[in-house]
């Protein structure tokens, strides 16, 4: 039997500490050392996995203890087979999750690390402090004694004296320092309202990742990080979710790009054909597709382009006469009647649903979603329960069609974004992660 690769978790006390820079630099440095590196993302993130793919040259997958049961977690974990090392990136702070238990946990990065047997490398922003940073590190090390704790990488170190004092505190606390990154203002990735910009939009992503790798090599003990990697027992062989159709026309461009990688991999593994097309390039879906799927993304940045895409709109309407169409978040908005951008300009969309959304008055929608379908959608019958995640800033102005589902947040409270169904067309504001097994 092929041994299952060891791994580690890159996490932090909170968001904004620089862990993504460390993650991308480490992935590339390990790859440059000749290792086959399997990236993972803990939690419901749509954007980071594409950056991981660019850095490691291997598809990254989400591990989510709130949304996924043990069977699906095993199936996703199995994607690491054949790699030399796994590197996971945490979401938010190490112990941050939701209040109500989901399918196998609360959604924290610590749970993922425990399940996988990965030691935690904590990236700490030491700006504005020195020895006091050790108290933070010690607290994280001791908060759950069962969680393996490898050490810390100090980030945004101001000077050699600052480095010396901070390391002194860590030494007194018994915390291993794996690296110390000097403060540099040119290392931040460009951001937008959902976090980072998409990988495909970065003006020179390859040069940026190569720079991160070089920066890490200069300031972090890569060999020591490799040495601390560990893992739990190999997962049981499991299959990923099956496809909702055999031939799936999938919108794929700068406006539509957010689909969970484990779903696409599961569809392909089961023999489905993924047929990409680009709405912003005015491409219609393949005529003989069984299903058209519009993922989430940033249609609000391409409103005028989509409004002028007559070939795309005609092709969508033709398909929807007899066969299913589904959209998620940005894809759902694009299936609607109109989208109003942040400047108040109204743009015509596909018109397959009556939905009208607006970014003129931004309203933040964020969180896990559990949905009970009141009508069938591709891959699921009426009455099925789905798990997903919602993250957008749009406001619903009109949603006249029948609701697709009863939708709840992670604590079971109802949310008004029910999705819609009209004929063969369905849409949700949440991005699908999985259906619950009966």
C-alpha cells in the first residue's frame, strides 16, 4: 500500500496576519525542491484554492467539518494520494468556527488539523509587540493540548532588535520559532470585497508567487517545517459526489469561477463531461449539453459586457426550454432579469428568472447555509437537504418566482435568500458544498 503523505496546517490567531503569503511561498518552495505538494483549504473558501493551484501545480481542495460528513471528508482527503506532503491553509483564526455543530464539527481549522493529524504552524503578526507575542503563541499552543503544535512564524518583524526580543519571549514560553519574516509592504495580494482578487485576474501571479517563495527561503527554515509534518491514518477510500448530469456546460471565465473543486473532481471521476463556455466572451453553452451550470463569481464587474452578450443570452434561453439550468450566487444573479451595479446602472441579464439584484446599496451576506429543497434542482430531488455557503454584497430588489428551498443559517435560523425556480431554471445564493446523506 502506498503510504499516505504527511502534512501540516498553516494557521494564525486571526485573519490578516499574512498566512496566505506564507502558504503560497511554502507551496512553491516545496515544489521547487522537487516535492509533489497537495494543498488544502480548511473551510468554505472560493478564492484561495485557485491561488494554491497556481503555486503548487496541483488542485487544492476544501476540508469543511461543518458542511461535510466523515465520508465526504475521507473522499476529499484521498485526493492527496500520490503526493509527498500536504499543506493546509486555515480560515480566520485557528479555533474560529460556528456555534452549532454541523455534520462532523463546527468548521474550525483546529478541527481539520486534528482530524488530519497535521501539526499547526502559527503565523503571528508581531507588529507593535515583542515578548508579548509569546503569550499569544502559548495560549494557542495550550488551548487544546490534543492539537499538535509545531511552532510559529513571526511576520512583519521591524528590525533585528525586534526579532531578538520576540524570539526571547518565544524561547521563555517554550515555543519553537520556525522563521522570522521582515516587514515588507510589497507582499500583500490585491483584494476586493470578497477578499483576494481571483487568481486569473492577478497581473503577474507567477512572479508574485516566485517572490514569496524566495522570501520564505531567506527567512524560514523550510527543512524544519518539512521535518514537523505528520498525519493521521490514511482515509478509507470513498467516492466524491456524483455529477448532476452527463454533459455539463459550465460557465468559466472572470465573471463565473467559484465552484468547489471537490464537486468538479467528483463529476469528472464519475465520467461526466465538463464543457466550459464564457458568457463574457458571448459564448452560448454547447447545444447538446444536458445541463447548464453558472457558478458564482463577479458578474457585477462585467454588467455591460453580459448585457451585450446576445449570443449567450439566446443560447441560454434555448437550452432552458427543455433542459435544466442552475446558477449559484453570481450565476443566480446572471440568470435574473437585471443586475444593478454599484454606480446605479441597470444591466440586462439572461432573463430566465425574474430576479433583480443591486450593488448600489451593499448589504453583507455571509455564512453557512442548510437548505431543504421545495422543488427539485439538478442532482437533487425535492425534500433533499443541502449544505453550502453564502458570501456576497448584493441586495434583492425583486424575486417574484417560486422559492426553491427553505434556507437556514448554521444555527438553524431562517434566512430570506430562498433561491428561485421557474420551469427548468433554478438558482441559489449559496454555493453548494454537498447534499446530506439520508
